[in-house]
C-alpha cells in the first residue's frame, strides 16, 4: 500500500459533510478557506490518542484516511512546526481533499 494521509474531524457534522459531499472541508465554521492539517503517520483508531498526539483542541469523533496522491500539495502548518509536542507529524494544505464515505471511520475512545 502507498503512502496515506489522515485527518480527524471536529465532530459528527464534519464527518457527515465528508460522507455527503465527497471531500474533506477546507473551510472553517465562518466559511473562510483555512489550512487543513493532515498527517502521513499511520492512522489511529483512538480519539484520545489522536487528541494527545496532534494537540487537538477537542477530542475528534472520526478519522479520514486517503491515498497521499489524492491530497494537494502539502506545505508547512501555519505555525511552521513539522512535529507536535505529542510526537505527531503534521503538514497542511488549502486544497479540498476528495474522500469516499467508506474512508470515514468512527474513532474509539
């Protein structure tokens, strides 16, 4: 299997958006385009592990993992850090990322 990129949702609404629209949203709650943080680390199935490893402001509910060649050009995150204090690698893109409903997985505790 080739390299993959993962992203975690901020809740059920984002997960449902991916399943209904076929892409990971690249806009914030205000509707403004925002950088999407992604990782090339192996996916995790734990919300708590994701929250700690990637310094998330809230516990995610779902993860989305897609082939890396489907992700637009990756660059540094806005803060410029390639690794979080929790040890997770991170990069960012402003592009929409196509994703299929079967690539959306509910995370365990």
